[in-house]
C-alpha cells in the first residue's frame, strides 16, 4: 500500500505505473472475495473533525483512495500533521493551525468539496477561515448556500469573491437552523461549526445518513454533546473544548452495493469482507426484490443472483431511502432484468447523463422530465431529465467510453463486466477517488483486464 501522505510523489508514481485507461473483457461469471474498508463519505469528514482539537486523533479502517490523500494534503496546508502508522490507520496532529494559501488549497483540492467544511475548525481555532470556492462531480449544481447561511445564522460574516471565501467570527453562537432540504454537506457543516459554539444549536430537517451518525459518534468521543431526535432534529450543546479520539470508520456502503451489483449482473458470487448489514438494509431489500440474494456471515456479506432478474419501480431519496449513489450500478443491473423498470431520481437533477454511454453499449434507457414516482421532488416542472425507464434484458456489447464522474465511472465498469467483447474505459483515476485498489479487486474475482 503506497502511503497517503505525499500527494505529489503519489500522483507521479501513479502516472508512471499505470495509464488512465483500462480495457476489460466482459461476459465472465465473477466469483471470489474482496475487502471493503471505510466509507469515503465518512472518513474525509472525520479527518476534518480532528482539527477541532489540538490533540492527536487516530482513525482506523482508512481506505487507500485519492480523496484521503487530497484531504491529508489539505490538512497539512493549514498546519496539521498526518501520518500513516500502520495499514489503514492514520494519526492526525493539529497542534498549530494557520490560514491556508487559498490558491494552494484550491490546487490541492481540485474538484473536492471538502474545503468548505474546514470553516468550522478554522473559525474556532483562528477566528477566520480563508477558503477556495468548490468543485465536485458533474452531476448537477451543489451550491454552498446552505453552508454559508448556516454559518451566518451562527454569527459568522462571509465575504465572497470569484475564487475565495473569507469567513470571520470571534465566537460562533448557537442558533435555530432549518434546512430547506436535508443536505448531507450542510448538516456536516452545522455539526462541525456548532460543537464549540456558545449555547445550543437546533438543526431541523437534518440529514441522518449513516455517515452523518458516524461523524456524530466521533464528535461525541471528542467531548461534544449531540442529541439526534425524531423528525430529523439534531440538537448540539456547545462545549468549551474538545479532545482527540480513536475511531474505526464504518464500511463504505456505496462500494459494497457496487460489488453486489457486479455479482448479480454477471451471475457470479462475491463475498464482500467488511460489509455491514444495518447501513445496507434498504439496498438489501431492493436487491432481493429484483432477484439478487445475499447471506450475512463471517465478517461480511456474500452476494449472488438468486433467481432471474425482474423489473422494479424505484425512487432515490435521502436516508433511510434508496441512496442516490446506489442508483448508477443498479441501472446497469436493471438492463439485465426482464421487463420495464422505472427509476425516479430525487436527489441530483442531472444524475442520469451517464446513461448515454450505456445506450451506446446496447442498453435501452429512456429519460424523462416528468416525475415518474410518488415521492415529493424538487425537480418537478423544472425540465430536468431525472426519471428513467430501463427496458430489459438487453445484450450489452463492448465500447469505448469516458468516465464523467466517480459513481458513473464504476457503473461503466459494471457494464463492461457483463458486456460481450472488450470495453475501453478512459478516466479511471476518477474512479480511484473513491474505490480502493479497484483493479486489484477486479482481478481477484476473475476479471480479464487487458494491458494497454
């Protein structure tokens, strides 16, 4: 495992060792065992939480992915120290922080949207936060309005320019905040900003994803007082100081679902070591409804196709609904199901753009502006192609495709695995942002990868 923590040399070594393209020979039944470690969407936020204390913190079950390397380098840019002490374990020591160079931070962050979450720790430690504007995957606009409005509600002053944000507050104070949508990022922002604020913060319509709960567990270990109530209400009582923590990050439920889809779509059998049932319950029920099967045993979950795949009507939603990041590999799975399946995307308005490449490979997917489902949808009558009908089963064939974003990228891999012939996928470094050693794992279950 090459280290997380010298990002420039890591990128150089990666470029020397491998190209940004992979060629997959599909049509094989894939079987074997793979190991999935900590969730990308949890570990990077937990790393930021470590900056709230001057004491060292230890994080275990850390995946070797690009986003962890990027956040490690961002922490160094604000004066923290990040070290790998053993495989999958890092120690963050943030004894002395300083304002980052926003241009340097922007260069390190690239498309990562993590920098805005540095606001709370920097405000509490330095009374100011100088941050770049944000990037992110191209799946629709994800404005920072929720973040900034929440900080303003707590007493911060925000100065915006084209390339930078300057946020100031001598001392944040508790506030009553209600999100118009249960945004994960905005919820994380309020948590990281309110734990050391003066007074009580009440957050309504909060996100309650398992990754959010994992972050709350970390903050509680640090000395925070946080109550998760009913109806998406989180109450945070500010404390004077926080201390370091030891924490094992929950397993990445998005990656687990991706491998489950691989098992079912190829009619193989894959044991995912580290997979956890409780965070996966909604996915597991849906997987079983379409013909997938699973068994929870031996420190993980085994997945396979239990019967011929059948069509389904599905809507994505915030937790505990069907996760939007499960949608893309599931679309590929449904191309092999008998009948017409309907998916209504209610979280990101442009998330179906990746289906053009699947149609190029032989899928029959039609997109619609209408809300093809009963869940309340923010995108109704806004001319977004956010519903899809997938007709199957269809025989997929190899093609040459370009990865547009992280989750779509792995879905192209899933499609390549079931397709007849060779599929050339360009842009695999985007996949490496969130999937640890994915080529190594593909080979472990019998995938034929052709060297360029």
